[in-house]
């Protein structure tokens, strides 16, 4: 069984470590991962729901900040950006599912300490995701300025109508969708299973990202379905004024651990 890195382990991967090839999984595997994540969530509801509640409150705080500065027009882009950061924020949920798979009983303190075992490489990977988030938000702001340079940016209430029923809005919607999709696909490819691998194996951040991309290349259809399910569940969380993230975020987090196990791991959940 791949063991988590100990607190004394070096953040650098040994040069002799051999990364296993990714397994092929069936097209419907993401539904199995979600079912396993759902079971994990309700085996430790206090940890899972608290994790989701903290994420939802933080997201609400960011929305409140945007409201104060009159920048709610970038709220749709912010929603997508939060999804980009999700793999890093969910590190404690991965650890909780890991412990459950090994027959353990996760504790709040143990989950909070999860990232310390791979702190150097985990921080490096988190910086990758933060950089992607900053690019995402900068592109959103740039597109807004380009398409509304000589007009006031519409209010959030008018934004959807503007996007769907005006030439300027349609152009922004199409361009933003193409640019956003390109960034999202790239980030998903290198982060889909990378952080669970950093917790489970003595690898560095670059190797974990490469392994994640190999998993996507080896399983294009199931990983595409997994990306669609993540996007759909995240949209559900956003559409409920972020309250849905209390349950959606831990569900995706736990399920992501099972996705990693199915492709690279050797816990019982991968059998």
C-alpha cells in the first residue's frame, strides 16, 4: 500500500522512485467514485460538512468583498476560479478518505495536519494552482474591459441578459467560454489526481502533475466525464448562493481520492 509521507520525509522525491503506469478505468467509473465519496462523507459527517461549511463561508466572504468594491460582474469567473483552487483546498478530505480506506478513524486534528507530511511539494503545487487562478481572473477582467471599454459594466442582475441578448454580450460569452475552457482543461489535466498522489507517495510536485496528465491521457473518456460531473456539481453549489458547497465540496473531495486510488493507488477502494 502506498503510505503517506511522514512528517520527517524530505519534500523531494527520491531519484530511484519509479512512478507506476496509470490504470485504465471504465467510462462510468466517475459515478463509482462519487458513490464512494458519498459514503465517506456520511461516515465522518462532522469533518466533511465542517470542511464544506468553511469553504462556503470563505467563498461568501470573497463575494462580499467583490460587492463592497462594486465588482460583482466578475462573480461567474470567480466561481470557475474557486474550482481551480479546489484540489488544493480539499487536501484534508483526501487524507480523511485515505484513513477510512485503511480502516482508520479520521480526526479533525489529523485531517488538518494532512498537508504537513508533504508540505514543501504541496505548497509548490498550491502555488501552481494559485498562479492559474490569477491568470483566470486577469483574463476575466481583461475581457470585461475589452468588451465594455466604452460602456458601464452591467450589474449582476443585467449581466445574463446582456450576455445572451446583445451582440457585445454574445461575443464576450463565446470568447470567455473558449479562453476559460482552455485554462480549465489544462489545470484539470495536471491536477486531477496530483495532490492525492503527493499525500500518498514520495513524489515531487512536477512528477505528480505529470502523473495526473498521464492519467487523463490514458483515460480520456472517463476523465472527461469526471470533469463534467465536477463542473455540474460546482454549478449546483454556485446556483444555491454557495450554500450547496457545504455538501458538494466534500463530496467532490472524497470522490477525488477514490479517483486517484482507482488509477494509481492500491487501497481496497481501488480493487
